[in-house]
C-alpha cells in the first residue's frame, strides 16, 4: 500500500522518482511513486506505469498497458475497482494531479484482494445475501440508486433503477450511462437544472428534484457529490424513488377536501375547533361565512358568545361550559346576531375527542337553520311542520299510533332499518325489535313519561333488527303527544349507537386481550385463574409458562416486524392445537401461557406439556425465511397450600427459567425446591426494593483512560452490600430487578447517585472527568426519559458535557423519529450517548451509521482476542475504522494486557477501559486515584 504524509493523497517523501523525461514508459521517469501507479493524460490515455503496476496487472510489460484508456483498465465494482489484466484484481484508487503538469493525473492502486471475501466462503455468502436483501429492500421501497465516477467515466445503476428505466418506456434508448433519456420531454429543463445544481453543490449537500418519465410516473431524484482535496468531483451518487402513488394520494386528499368544502357550503354547515384553555377557536371557511367573520380574522370563544342573542346567551354559555369542563356532548340551537345586524338561527353540535397527541380537543359543527325555523314558525301546529323537521333530521324518527304501529317515518329511519316507507307502515314496535330484546314495546315508557315534567323519556339502548337480519343498537327518545283531533301518538327518535357500542366493546376487548395476537392478556389470565382456583376442584388446574428460545435473535436480525409475525403464527398454532379446556394467553414479549382447567381430562401434565412443546417446536416462514423455533416450558400445579393465581404464575415462571438453563426446548415442573427458590427470589426482590428506597446500594467506578493514561471518564457500576450475603455484583440481583420491574427505578437511583458523586470529584490539571451510566430500564422512548435525565443533571449541578449515557446496541436500533428527537434534545445540551458491548448484536456494522450515538464501545469478547485471533482483530479494526470515519469516538472494553493495548492503539482506538489500568473501586478510592494523575499500565498478563 502507498504510505502518505498528507490527507490530500500527495505521495510521502519516501516515494522516489527516476527522472522527468518521457522516453521511459516505466513510471520512474514520470515522477511516479515506488508503488503500483499509473500516469494518464487529460483524455484518460495511459502514458506511464510503474513496474509494480505491471506486476499487479499480471501483464508481460508496460507496453501492454501504455496507450490504453484508464476507464477501460479500471472498472468500478461497487466500493472498489477491478484492474483488468491477466486477471481481475480488486483495487482501491488514490488520485492527484501531477505537480509538473496538472493536466495529467497520477493514480495509485492499492490491492484489496484480501478484503474481498470469496463468494463461496461463509462471509462471501453473507455479503451476497446482504446485497440481495438490500436490492429487495430497494425494490419494496421503489428506490433505485446510481453512482458516477467522472475520473474514469464509470457509471453504476442498481438493478432496481434499471427496472425503473425499463418500466419508463425508455429501455431501448437507455445506453447504460445517460439517464436523461427516461425523463419526460416537458421535464427536460428541470433535469438539466438538477445536473447543474448537483455539480456545483458543496460536498454532502443533497440536491432534489421531481421528474416524470415517459409513462407519466413521478420520481423523486436526489444526488450529492464527493470531491478530492483539489475540489475535483470524484464521485456523484444519488437515488431515484417512484413516488407516483404518494402524489396520487395527495391529489385525492386535496379533492376530498374540496368536496367537503363544497358539501359544507351546500348544507350551510360549518365546523369549528375550540381550545377551552385559551379561548382560541379555529373556524372553517363556511363557519366564518355563517357567523360573518372576515377571512383570516382571529376568532375566540368570547367573540362567538358576544354574537349570541342576549336572550339565548346564558343558556348557550352554560351548555358549552359543560362541554369544556365535563366533556359532555352538546346539541343546541340558538339565535346569532351577525355584524351586519342579521339574526340567524344556528343548530350546533359539540363533542370532546382526543387528538393524535392524546390531548382533549373540543370540536363541532354549526348549521344555519334560519330558513327552516322561520318556516316552522309560520306554519305552527301544521302537519307540514313536522314533515319538514323529520325530513332534514339526520336521525331516524317514527310516528306510532296508540297501538304502537308505525304511521309515518323519515328517510333516516328507513335507511336505518333497511325498509321502504310503505314496508314500514303498519309494522309494530315489537316487530322492529330484535328477538333477544326483552323490553320490546313503547308502553313501558308511558308511566315514566306521564310522571316526567318534560313529557319524554330516553331509552339508553334498544336492540332492533334490520330487514337483512342484522342487529342494530339504538338510543330511543320517546315522547307521548296529542294530535289536533285529540288522538294520542308516540313520537320516537332513533339514534344509531351501533358504532358507539362496538367501540365500547372493542375497548373492553382490548383491556383483556393482547393487541398483537388477540390472545387473552395478563388481566384476563388473572381473572380466569381466580375463577378456576376458586372453584370446587382447584387441584385439577395447571399452568404452563412458555418462553420462545432465542426470540431476541429474530428481532435483532430480521426486525421487530418479523418477530411480531412469528408470535402471531405461534399464537394461531396454540389456538388450533390445544385440547378442549385449555386456554392460550400471551403475557408479554415472547412469553405465552397455557391454562388448563382439568389436567386429568387432557391425559395429565406430562401429556399436555409434550403437546404444547410440539406445537411450539416448529418451522415458521417469516419474511421469506424459514425460522425454526422451540420453547422452554415451565409447568406448575396448585401446591395444596392455598396457592393463588399470582403464586401459580410465579412458580411456573421459575420452572421455565430452570428449563431454559437446561437448554432450548426443555420442560421443567415446579418442584417444592423450585417453589421455595421462587419464594426466596421474591424475598430478595423485596429486599432490593427496600434497598432502593433507603439508599442501600453503592457505586464503584472504573476509569476510562486515554492512551497516555489520562482519566477521561469513569463508568458507574452498581453494587449491593447485602446484609446477609455480603457485597453482591449486578449479576446476582439484576435478574431479580428485571423480574420485579425494578430496572427503571434502579437506573434512576444509579443516575442520581453517580451524578451527585461526580459533581464533587477533583479536576486533575483543571480537566473535569466525565461520568458514564449504564441504562437498561430508563431508556429512550419512555414518556419522561428526557425530563428525568434533565431534572437529575440540574439537581446535581453537573456540566451537561460530562454526562455519558450507555445503552446496549439493541436499545438504539429502529428508534422512531420522536424518540430520536428526544435524544437530540439531550445531545444538544451536551449529553453523549454510548453504544455498550458493540458487536454482539446482529448486522451491527451495517447498523453502525444509523445508531444515534457519539461513542462506540467495542465489546470485550473481541478485545480479548485482538492479540492472537485474526478474526477478532479484523472485527475490532473494522469497528474502529467505521467509527472514526463517521466521527464517533471508539472505546475498547476489557483491556487486560499490554499486548491488547498496543494492538488497539495501533488501529486507532480513542480510549481504553479494563483491569490493565484499574479495577472498579469504591467512590472514596476513585477520588484518591484522580489526584495521582495519569494511570500506568499495571500488568502484562
């Protein structure tokens, strides 16, 4: 490889030149370095080569290369180039202008054959598979990619982009280089402008444009340039995404909005939104027109109330205040005085709903019904008045005679029940009522109506039946009235509440069932176990606690969507394969529960456990892959000592952990010894909870040092001085904290204590030492994550830039944008995030660029072997190189020998942590250590 002194690629002083003449095509005479190098003219013609380049190409002599074109000799293949010679040699290139003649360029070739995995090797197979997945992901997202290398003229188009060219109708004209042939003629000027802006854009700036192809599909085109030290364009790259469907949906949305506006104008119906806290209201255009407000004029509730007729104002204000305070739906009609003096009659509806952010928002409609009310007043006590009112009412209205037979109805009631008016006439109220409804008549309401001042009664729910047999739930408003001839009749308003009831039933279902699989959840399990254990024969009850083996691997390698798909498939297998009397439930994550009401009826506990294990030991197709799974199962039955449902779940859970310790796919029964152990764990959990509440834990600190031994930060490591068992390490009590849902409280205690102690540390040579805290329960994505961290930092009075929050790799991948924004708030204040144990997840290097962290900590398993294991060294070198290239600091964990330190220092690690420098120590000892200055290497074992 060519050694360079400078970042701009200029050869190091060690590269020699044999002269400046042109007679010798071998590179020494052209001022080329002693390395595989090529000199080419401005048109790409090769004029000189070095002997090393001849040997690398595997050709007999320089004459085989001189005179050819550089673009023909070097062919781009992704991130590397292929040197065409006796064989294709993968190389990377470094290029700069020849100092004596800037029109010519020197290109140095670095062989990277050892970095390119063989296609038949496991790594090569993985690379090929990864590329195939990337292409498939592009195909799903309808995104193609391209790259152009101006120095060689090489062009790369992804397979998806080529498919897009083919679909554009320009495949025949496409020559593999010029993408402009696919652009619609009307968009050619935009495409030309895109090219001009792209070539003149600063490095890293993204340039975008939307273009159509010949088939009128719409594409979002993006691009950016990379330049060398001389500001020459080295590479242009970009993407082409098919956004035709998105644009079609946007047009459709605009059309729907226009139709809604037209419908409001036709109906003289406006909409509004009211923030009761501020009094500010948002009015639709039609609402402004109804009330006489000017377009764009600010509107408040007080402005609206001031326009209400004085005689109606108190009543109206009371109704809307009820909506604001108690979220009671409002339906009210009142007079409104416009600015021009016109008095209008408005019919308004209001309700409280939750917006996407969970806030209660007051919304409603107001319809100008002035003309209708004027007509009703002029023809009071007229049958036409009733007919007009019924015709415009959006709810069903029926007129029944004294014998409860329908005399007349509006269209809404006909539509509600699915009959024509002539079919409904003569039908009794009982015939309209569903057979399952016990109270089917109207007479039951007569006594209540007679004694009520209002003369009407509300029936909250009545189950009716449509003409097609479908049930429909209605809220009835019943009034007993008298016609002009003295005949009594029933006036009934039918309000369809079917959807409201379905929503209520859905809420009840959601409260007792898992959203993902539809299986009963923990609440339903507790209810079922309580009922079974309270029965006459609780001894026959059995519980099987099932945990899917290696489920985390599926989530980490294929993503959470794949994990969800797998869980749903297993839930369906359990539902379809369990014997009668057994219920499958999902508690959380990858944990399923089987509850059997009578274990003897299914052949005994062993038989049931074998059957469940068989159902969960299967191969499931997920995202195009066949995933083989099994489950560790713990079984428990009542012990005879009055065990409750929670005890049974706890014993089965403990048995499951015992089965998991024995290996994947095992089954374990909760023995008396295991139950006693579970009780001890519960006792330990109580002690841990008490220790958290009474500051019964302590922190040790392990320094993170620079290469010269200077302490940069210290990682806080929690310890528990147990009253009976002595000083416990996290391995002894973190599982207990996790099972007891104490991880979050433990994180808060460690964060608060570590920051408070760090605020008192001395500052060696005036430099403050940072403090790193591991988080497992208090993680980004939590509702109050930012507030907890910010309040703790403010409470302890620590500088923000001294705080480092460490999270495992899997806690930082696939984060939603809102969570990333929350993390960004902390980073903007100075907090740094670190990826702990990096390299132990799946597809770690591929995800490195997406992790929202500023520090990468290489896992100790790779550090341990860097001195002797080439694989560990390669992983560490790759992680360090990528981290540095992306501007992240790299810390090596578990550095225990001087050999490891020197090797890691050689690959560019920024900081080190391990026993070579210091073991974790109590806070008092760490303060004394800070006062001693830089740390020496303590051993070389």
